[in-house]
């Protein structure tokens, strides 16, 4: 794991684009352009990349979930390259993000919009100690399943 640098943009886009285009796990416009996606991924966030043998295979960000009175709770977003899924990359990224969040003084972490049909992510987050704090019925318009529930997931640090 290391901090992302500008020379990672091609690798980041190679991860972000298929996830965005699929419309199955992230509430981002499916036609989002590269520059918009990279700006979204970086804006106000600490961005980290996961590498295996020098190749970027995943990325995550952390940031304060809210300003002011909510700034002690971190928020994170994670994406793994398709060819690296099932290899523990997401698990390693969440573990790394929890350490970084603690070091930065966050007291908890919250995921605001976990698509319920993304069962692999839900299980990964639960294994890392996150609990489903709320269910938002039909809050995500999934590209193939239609309207599915969304979870707000939370854990203290």
C-alpha cells in the first residue's frame, strides 16, 4: 500500500472505469468521463493504491465523513481491479485504511452507501468489524437488478 501519485492516473482509471460503467456498486454516473472520475476520487481525499508485484490492483480513499461535529468519523471508498478480485486485495485495503484512519485521529469509520447486492463487499466489511447501522430501501438503481437496498455500515476504531 502506498499513497497514490499523479503517474498512477492511468492505472486508477483502468480500475475505476469498468466499475463506474457497470453501474452495479457505485452511485456514479455510468457515462462519467475520466477527468471527472479522477477528480471525484481525489477531491478532498487521501488516496492509496494497492500493488502486487509493482502493478496497481486496487485503490481506496479516506476522508472525514462530515465536517465540524462529524469530522471525527472517517469515510472510505474502495475499488479492486477485476483481475485481482478474490485475492484478498479489498481485505488488505480495508485493514490498511483502518490503521491510517486511527493514526489520523479518527474515532470511527462509516460507509454511507454500500449496495446490498454487492455481497462480497458486505461480507468483507462485516469481517472487518463493520455493522449494518441502517438499511435504505430501494436507494440504488442497479443497472441490471433495478432498485436495491443500500446499507450504511459503521465501526468504531
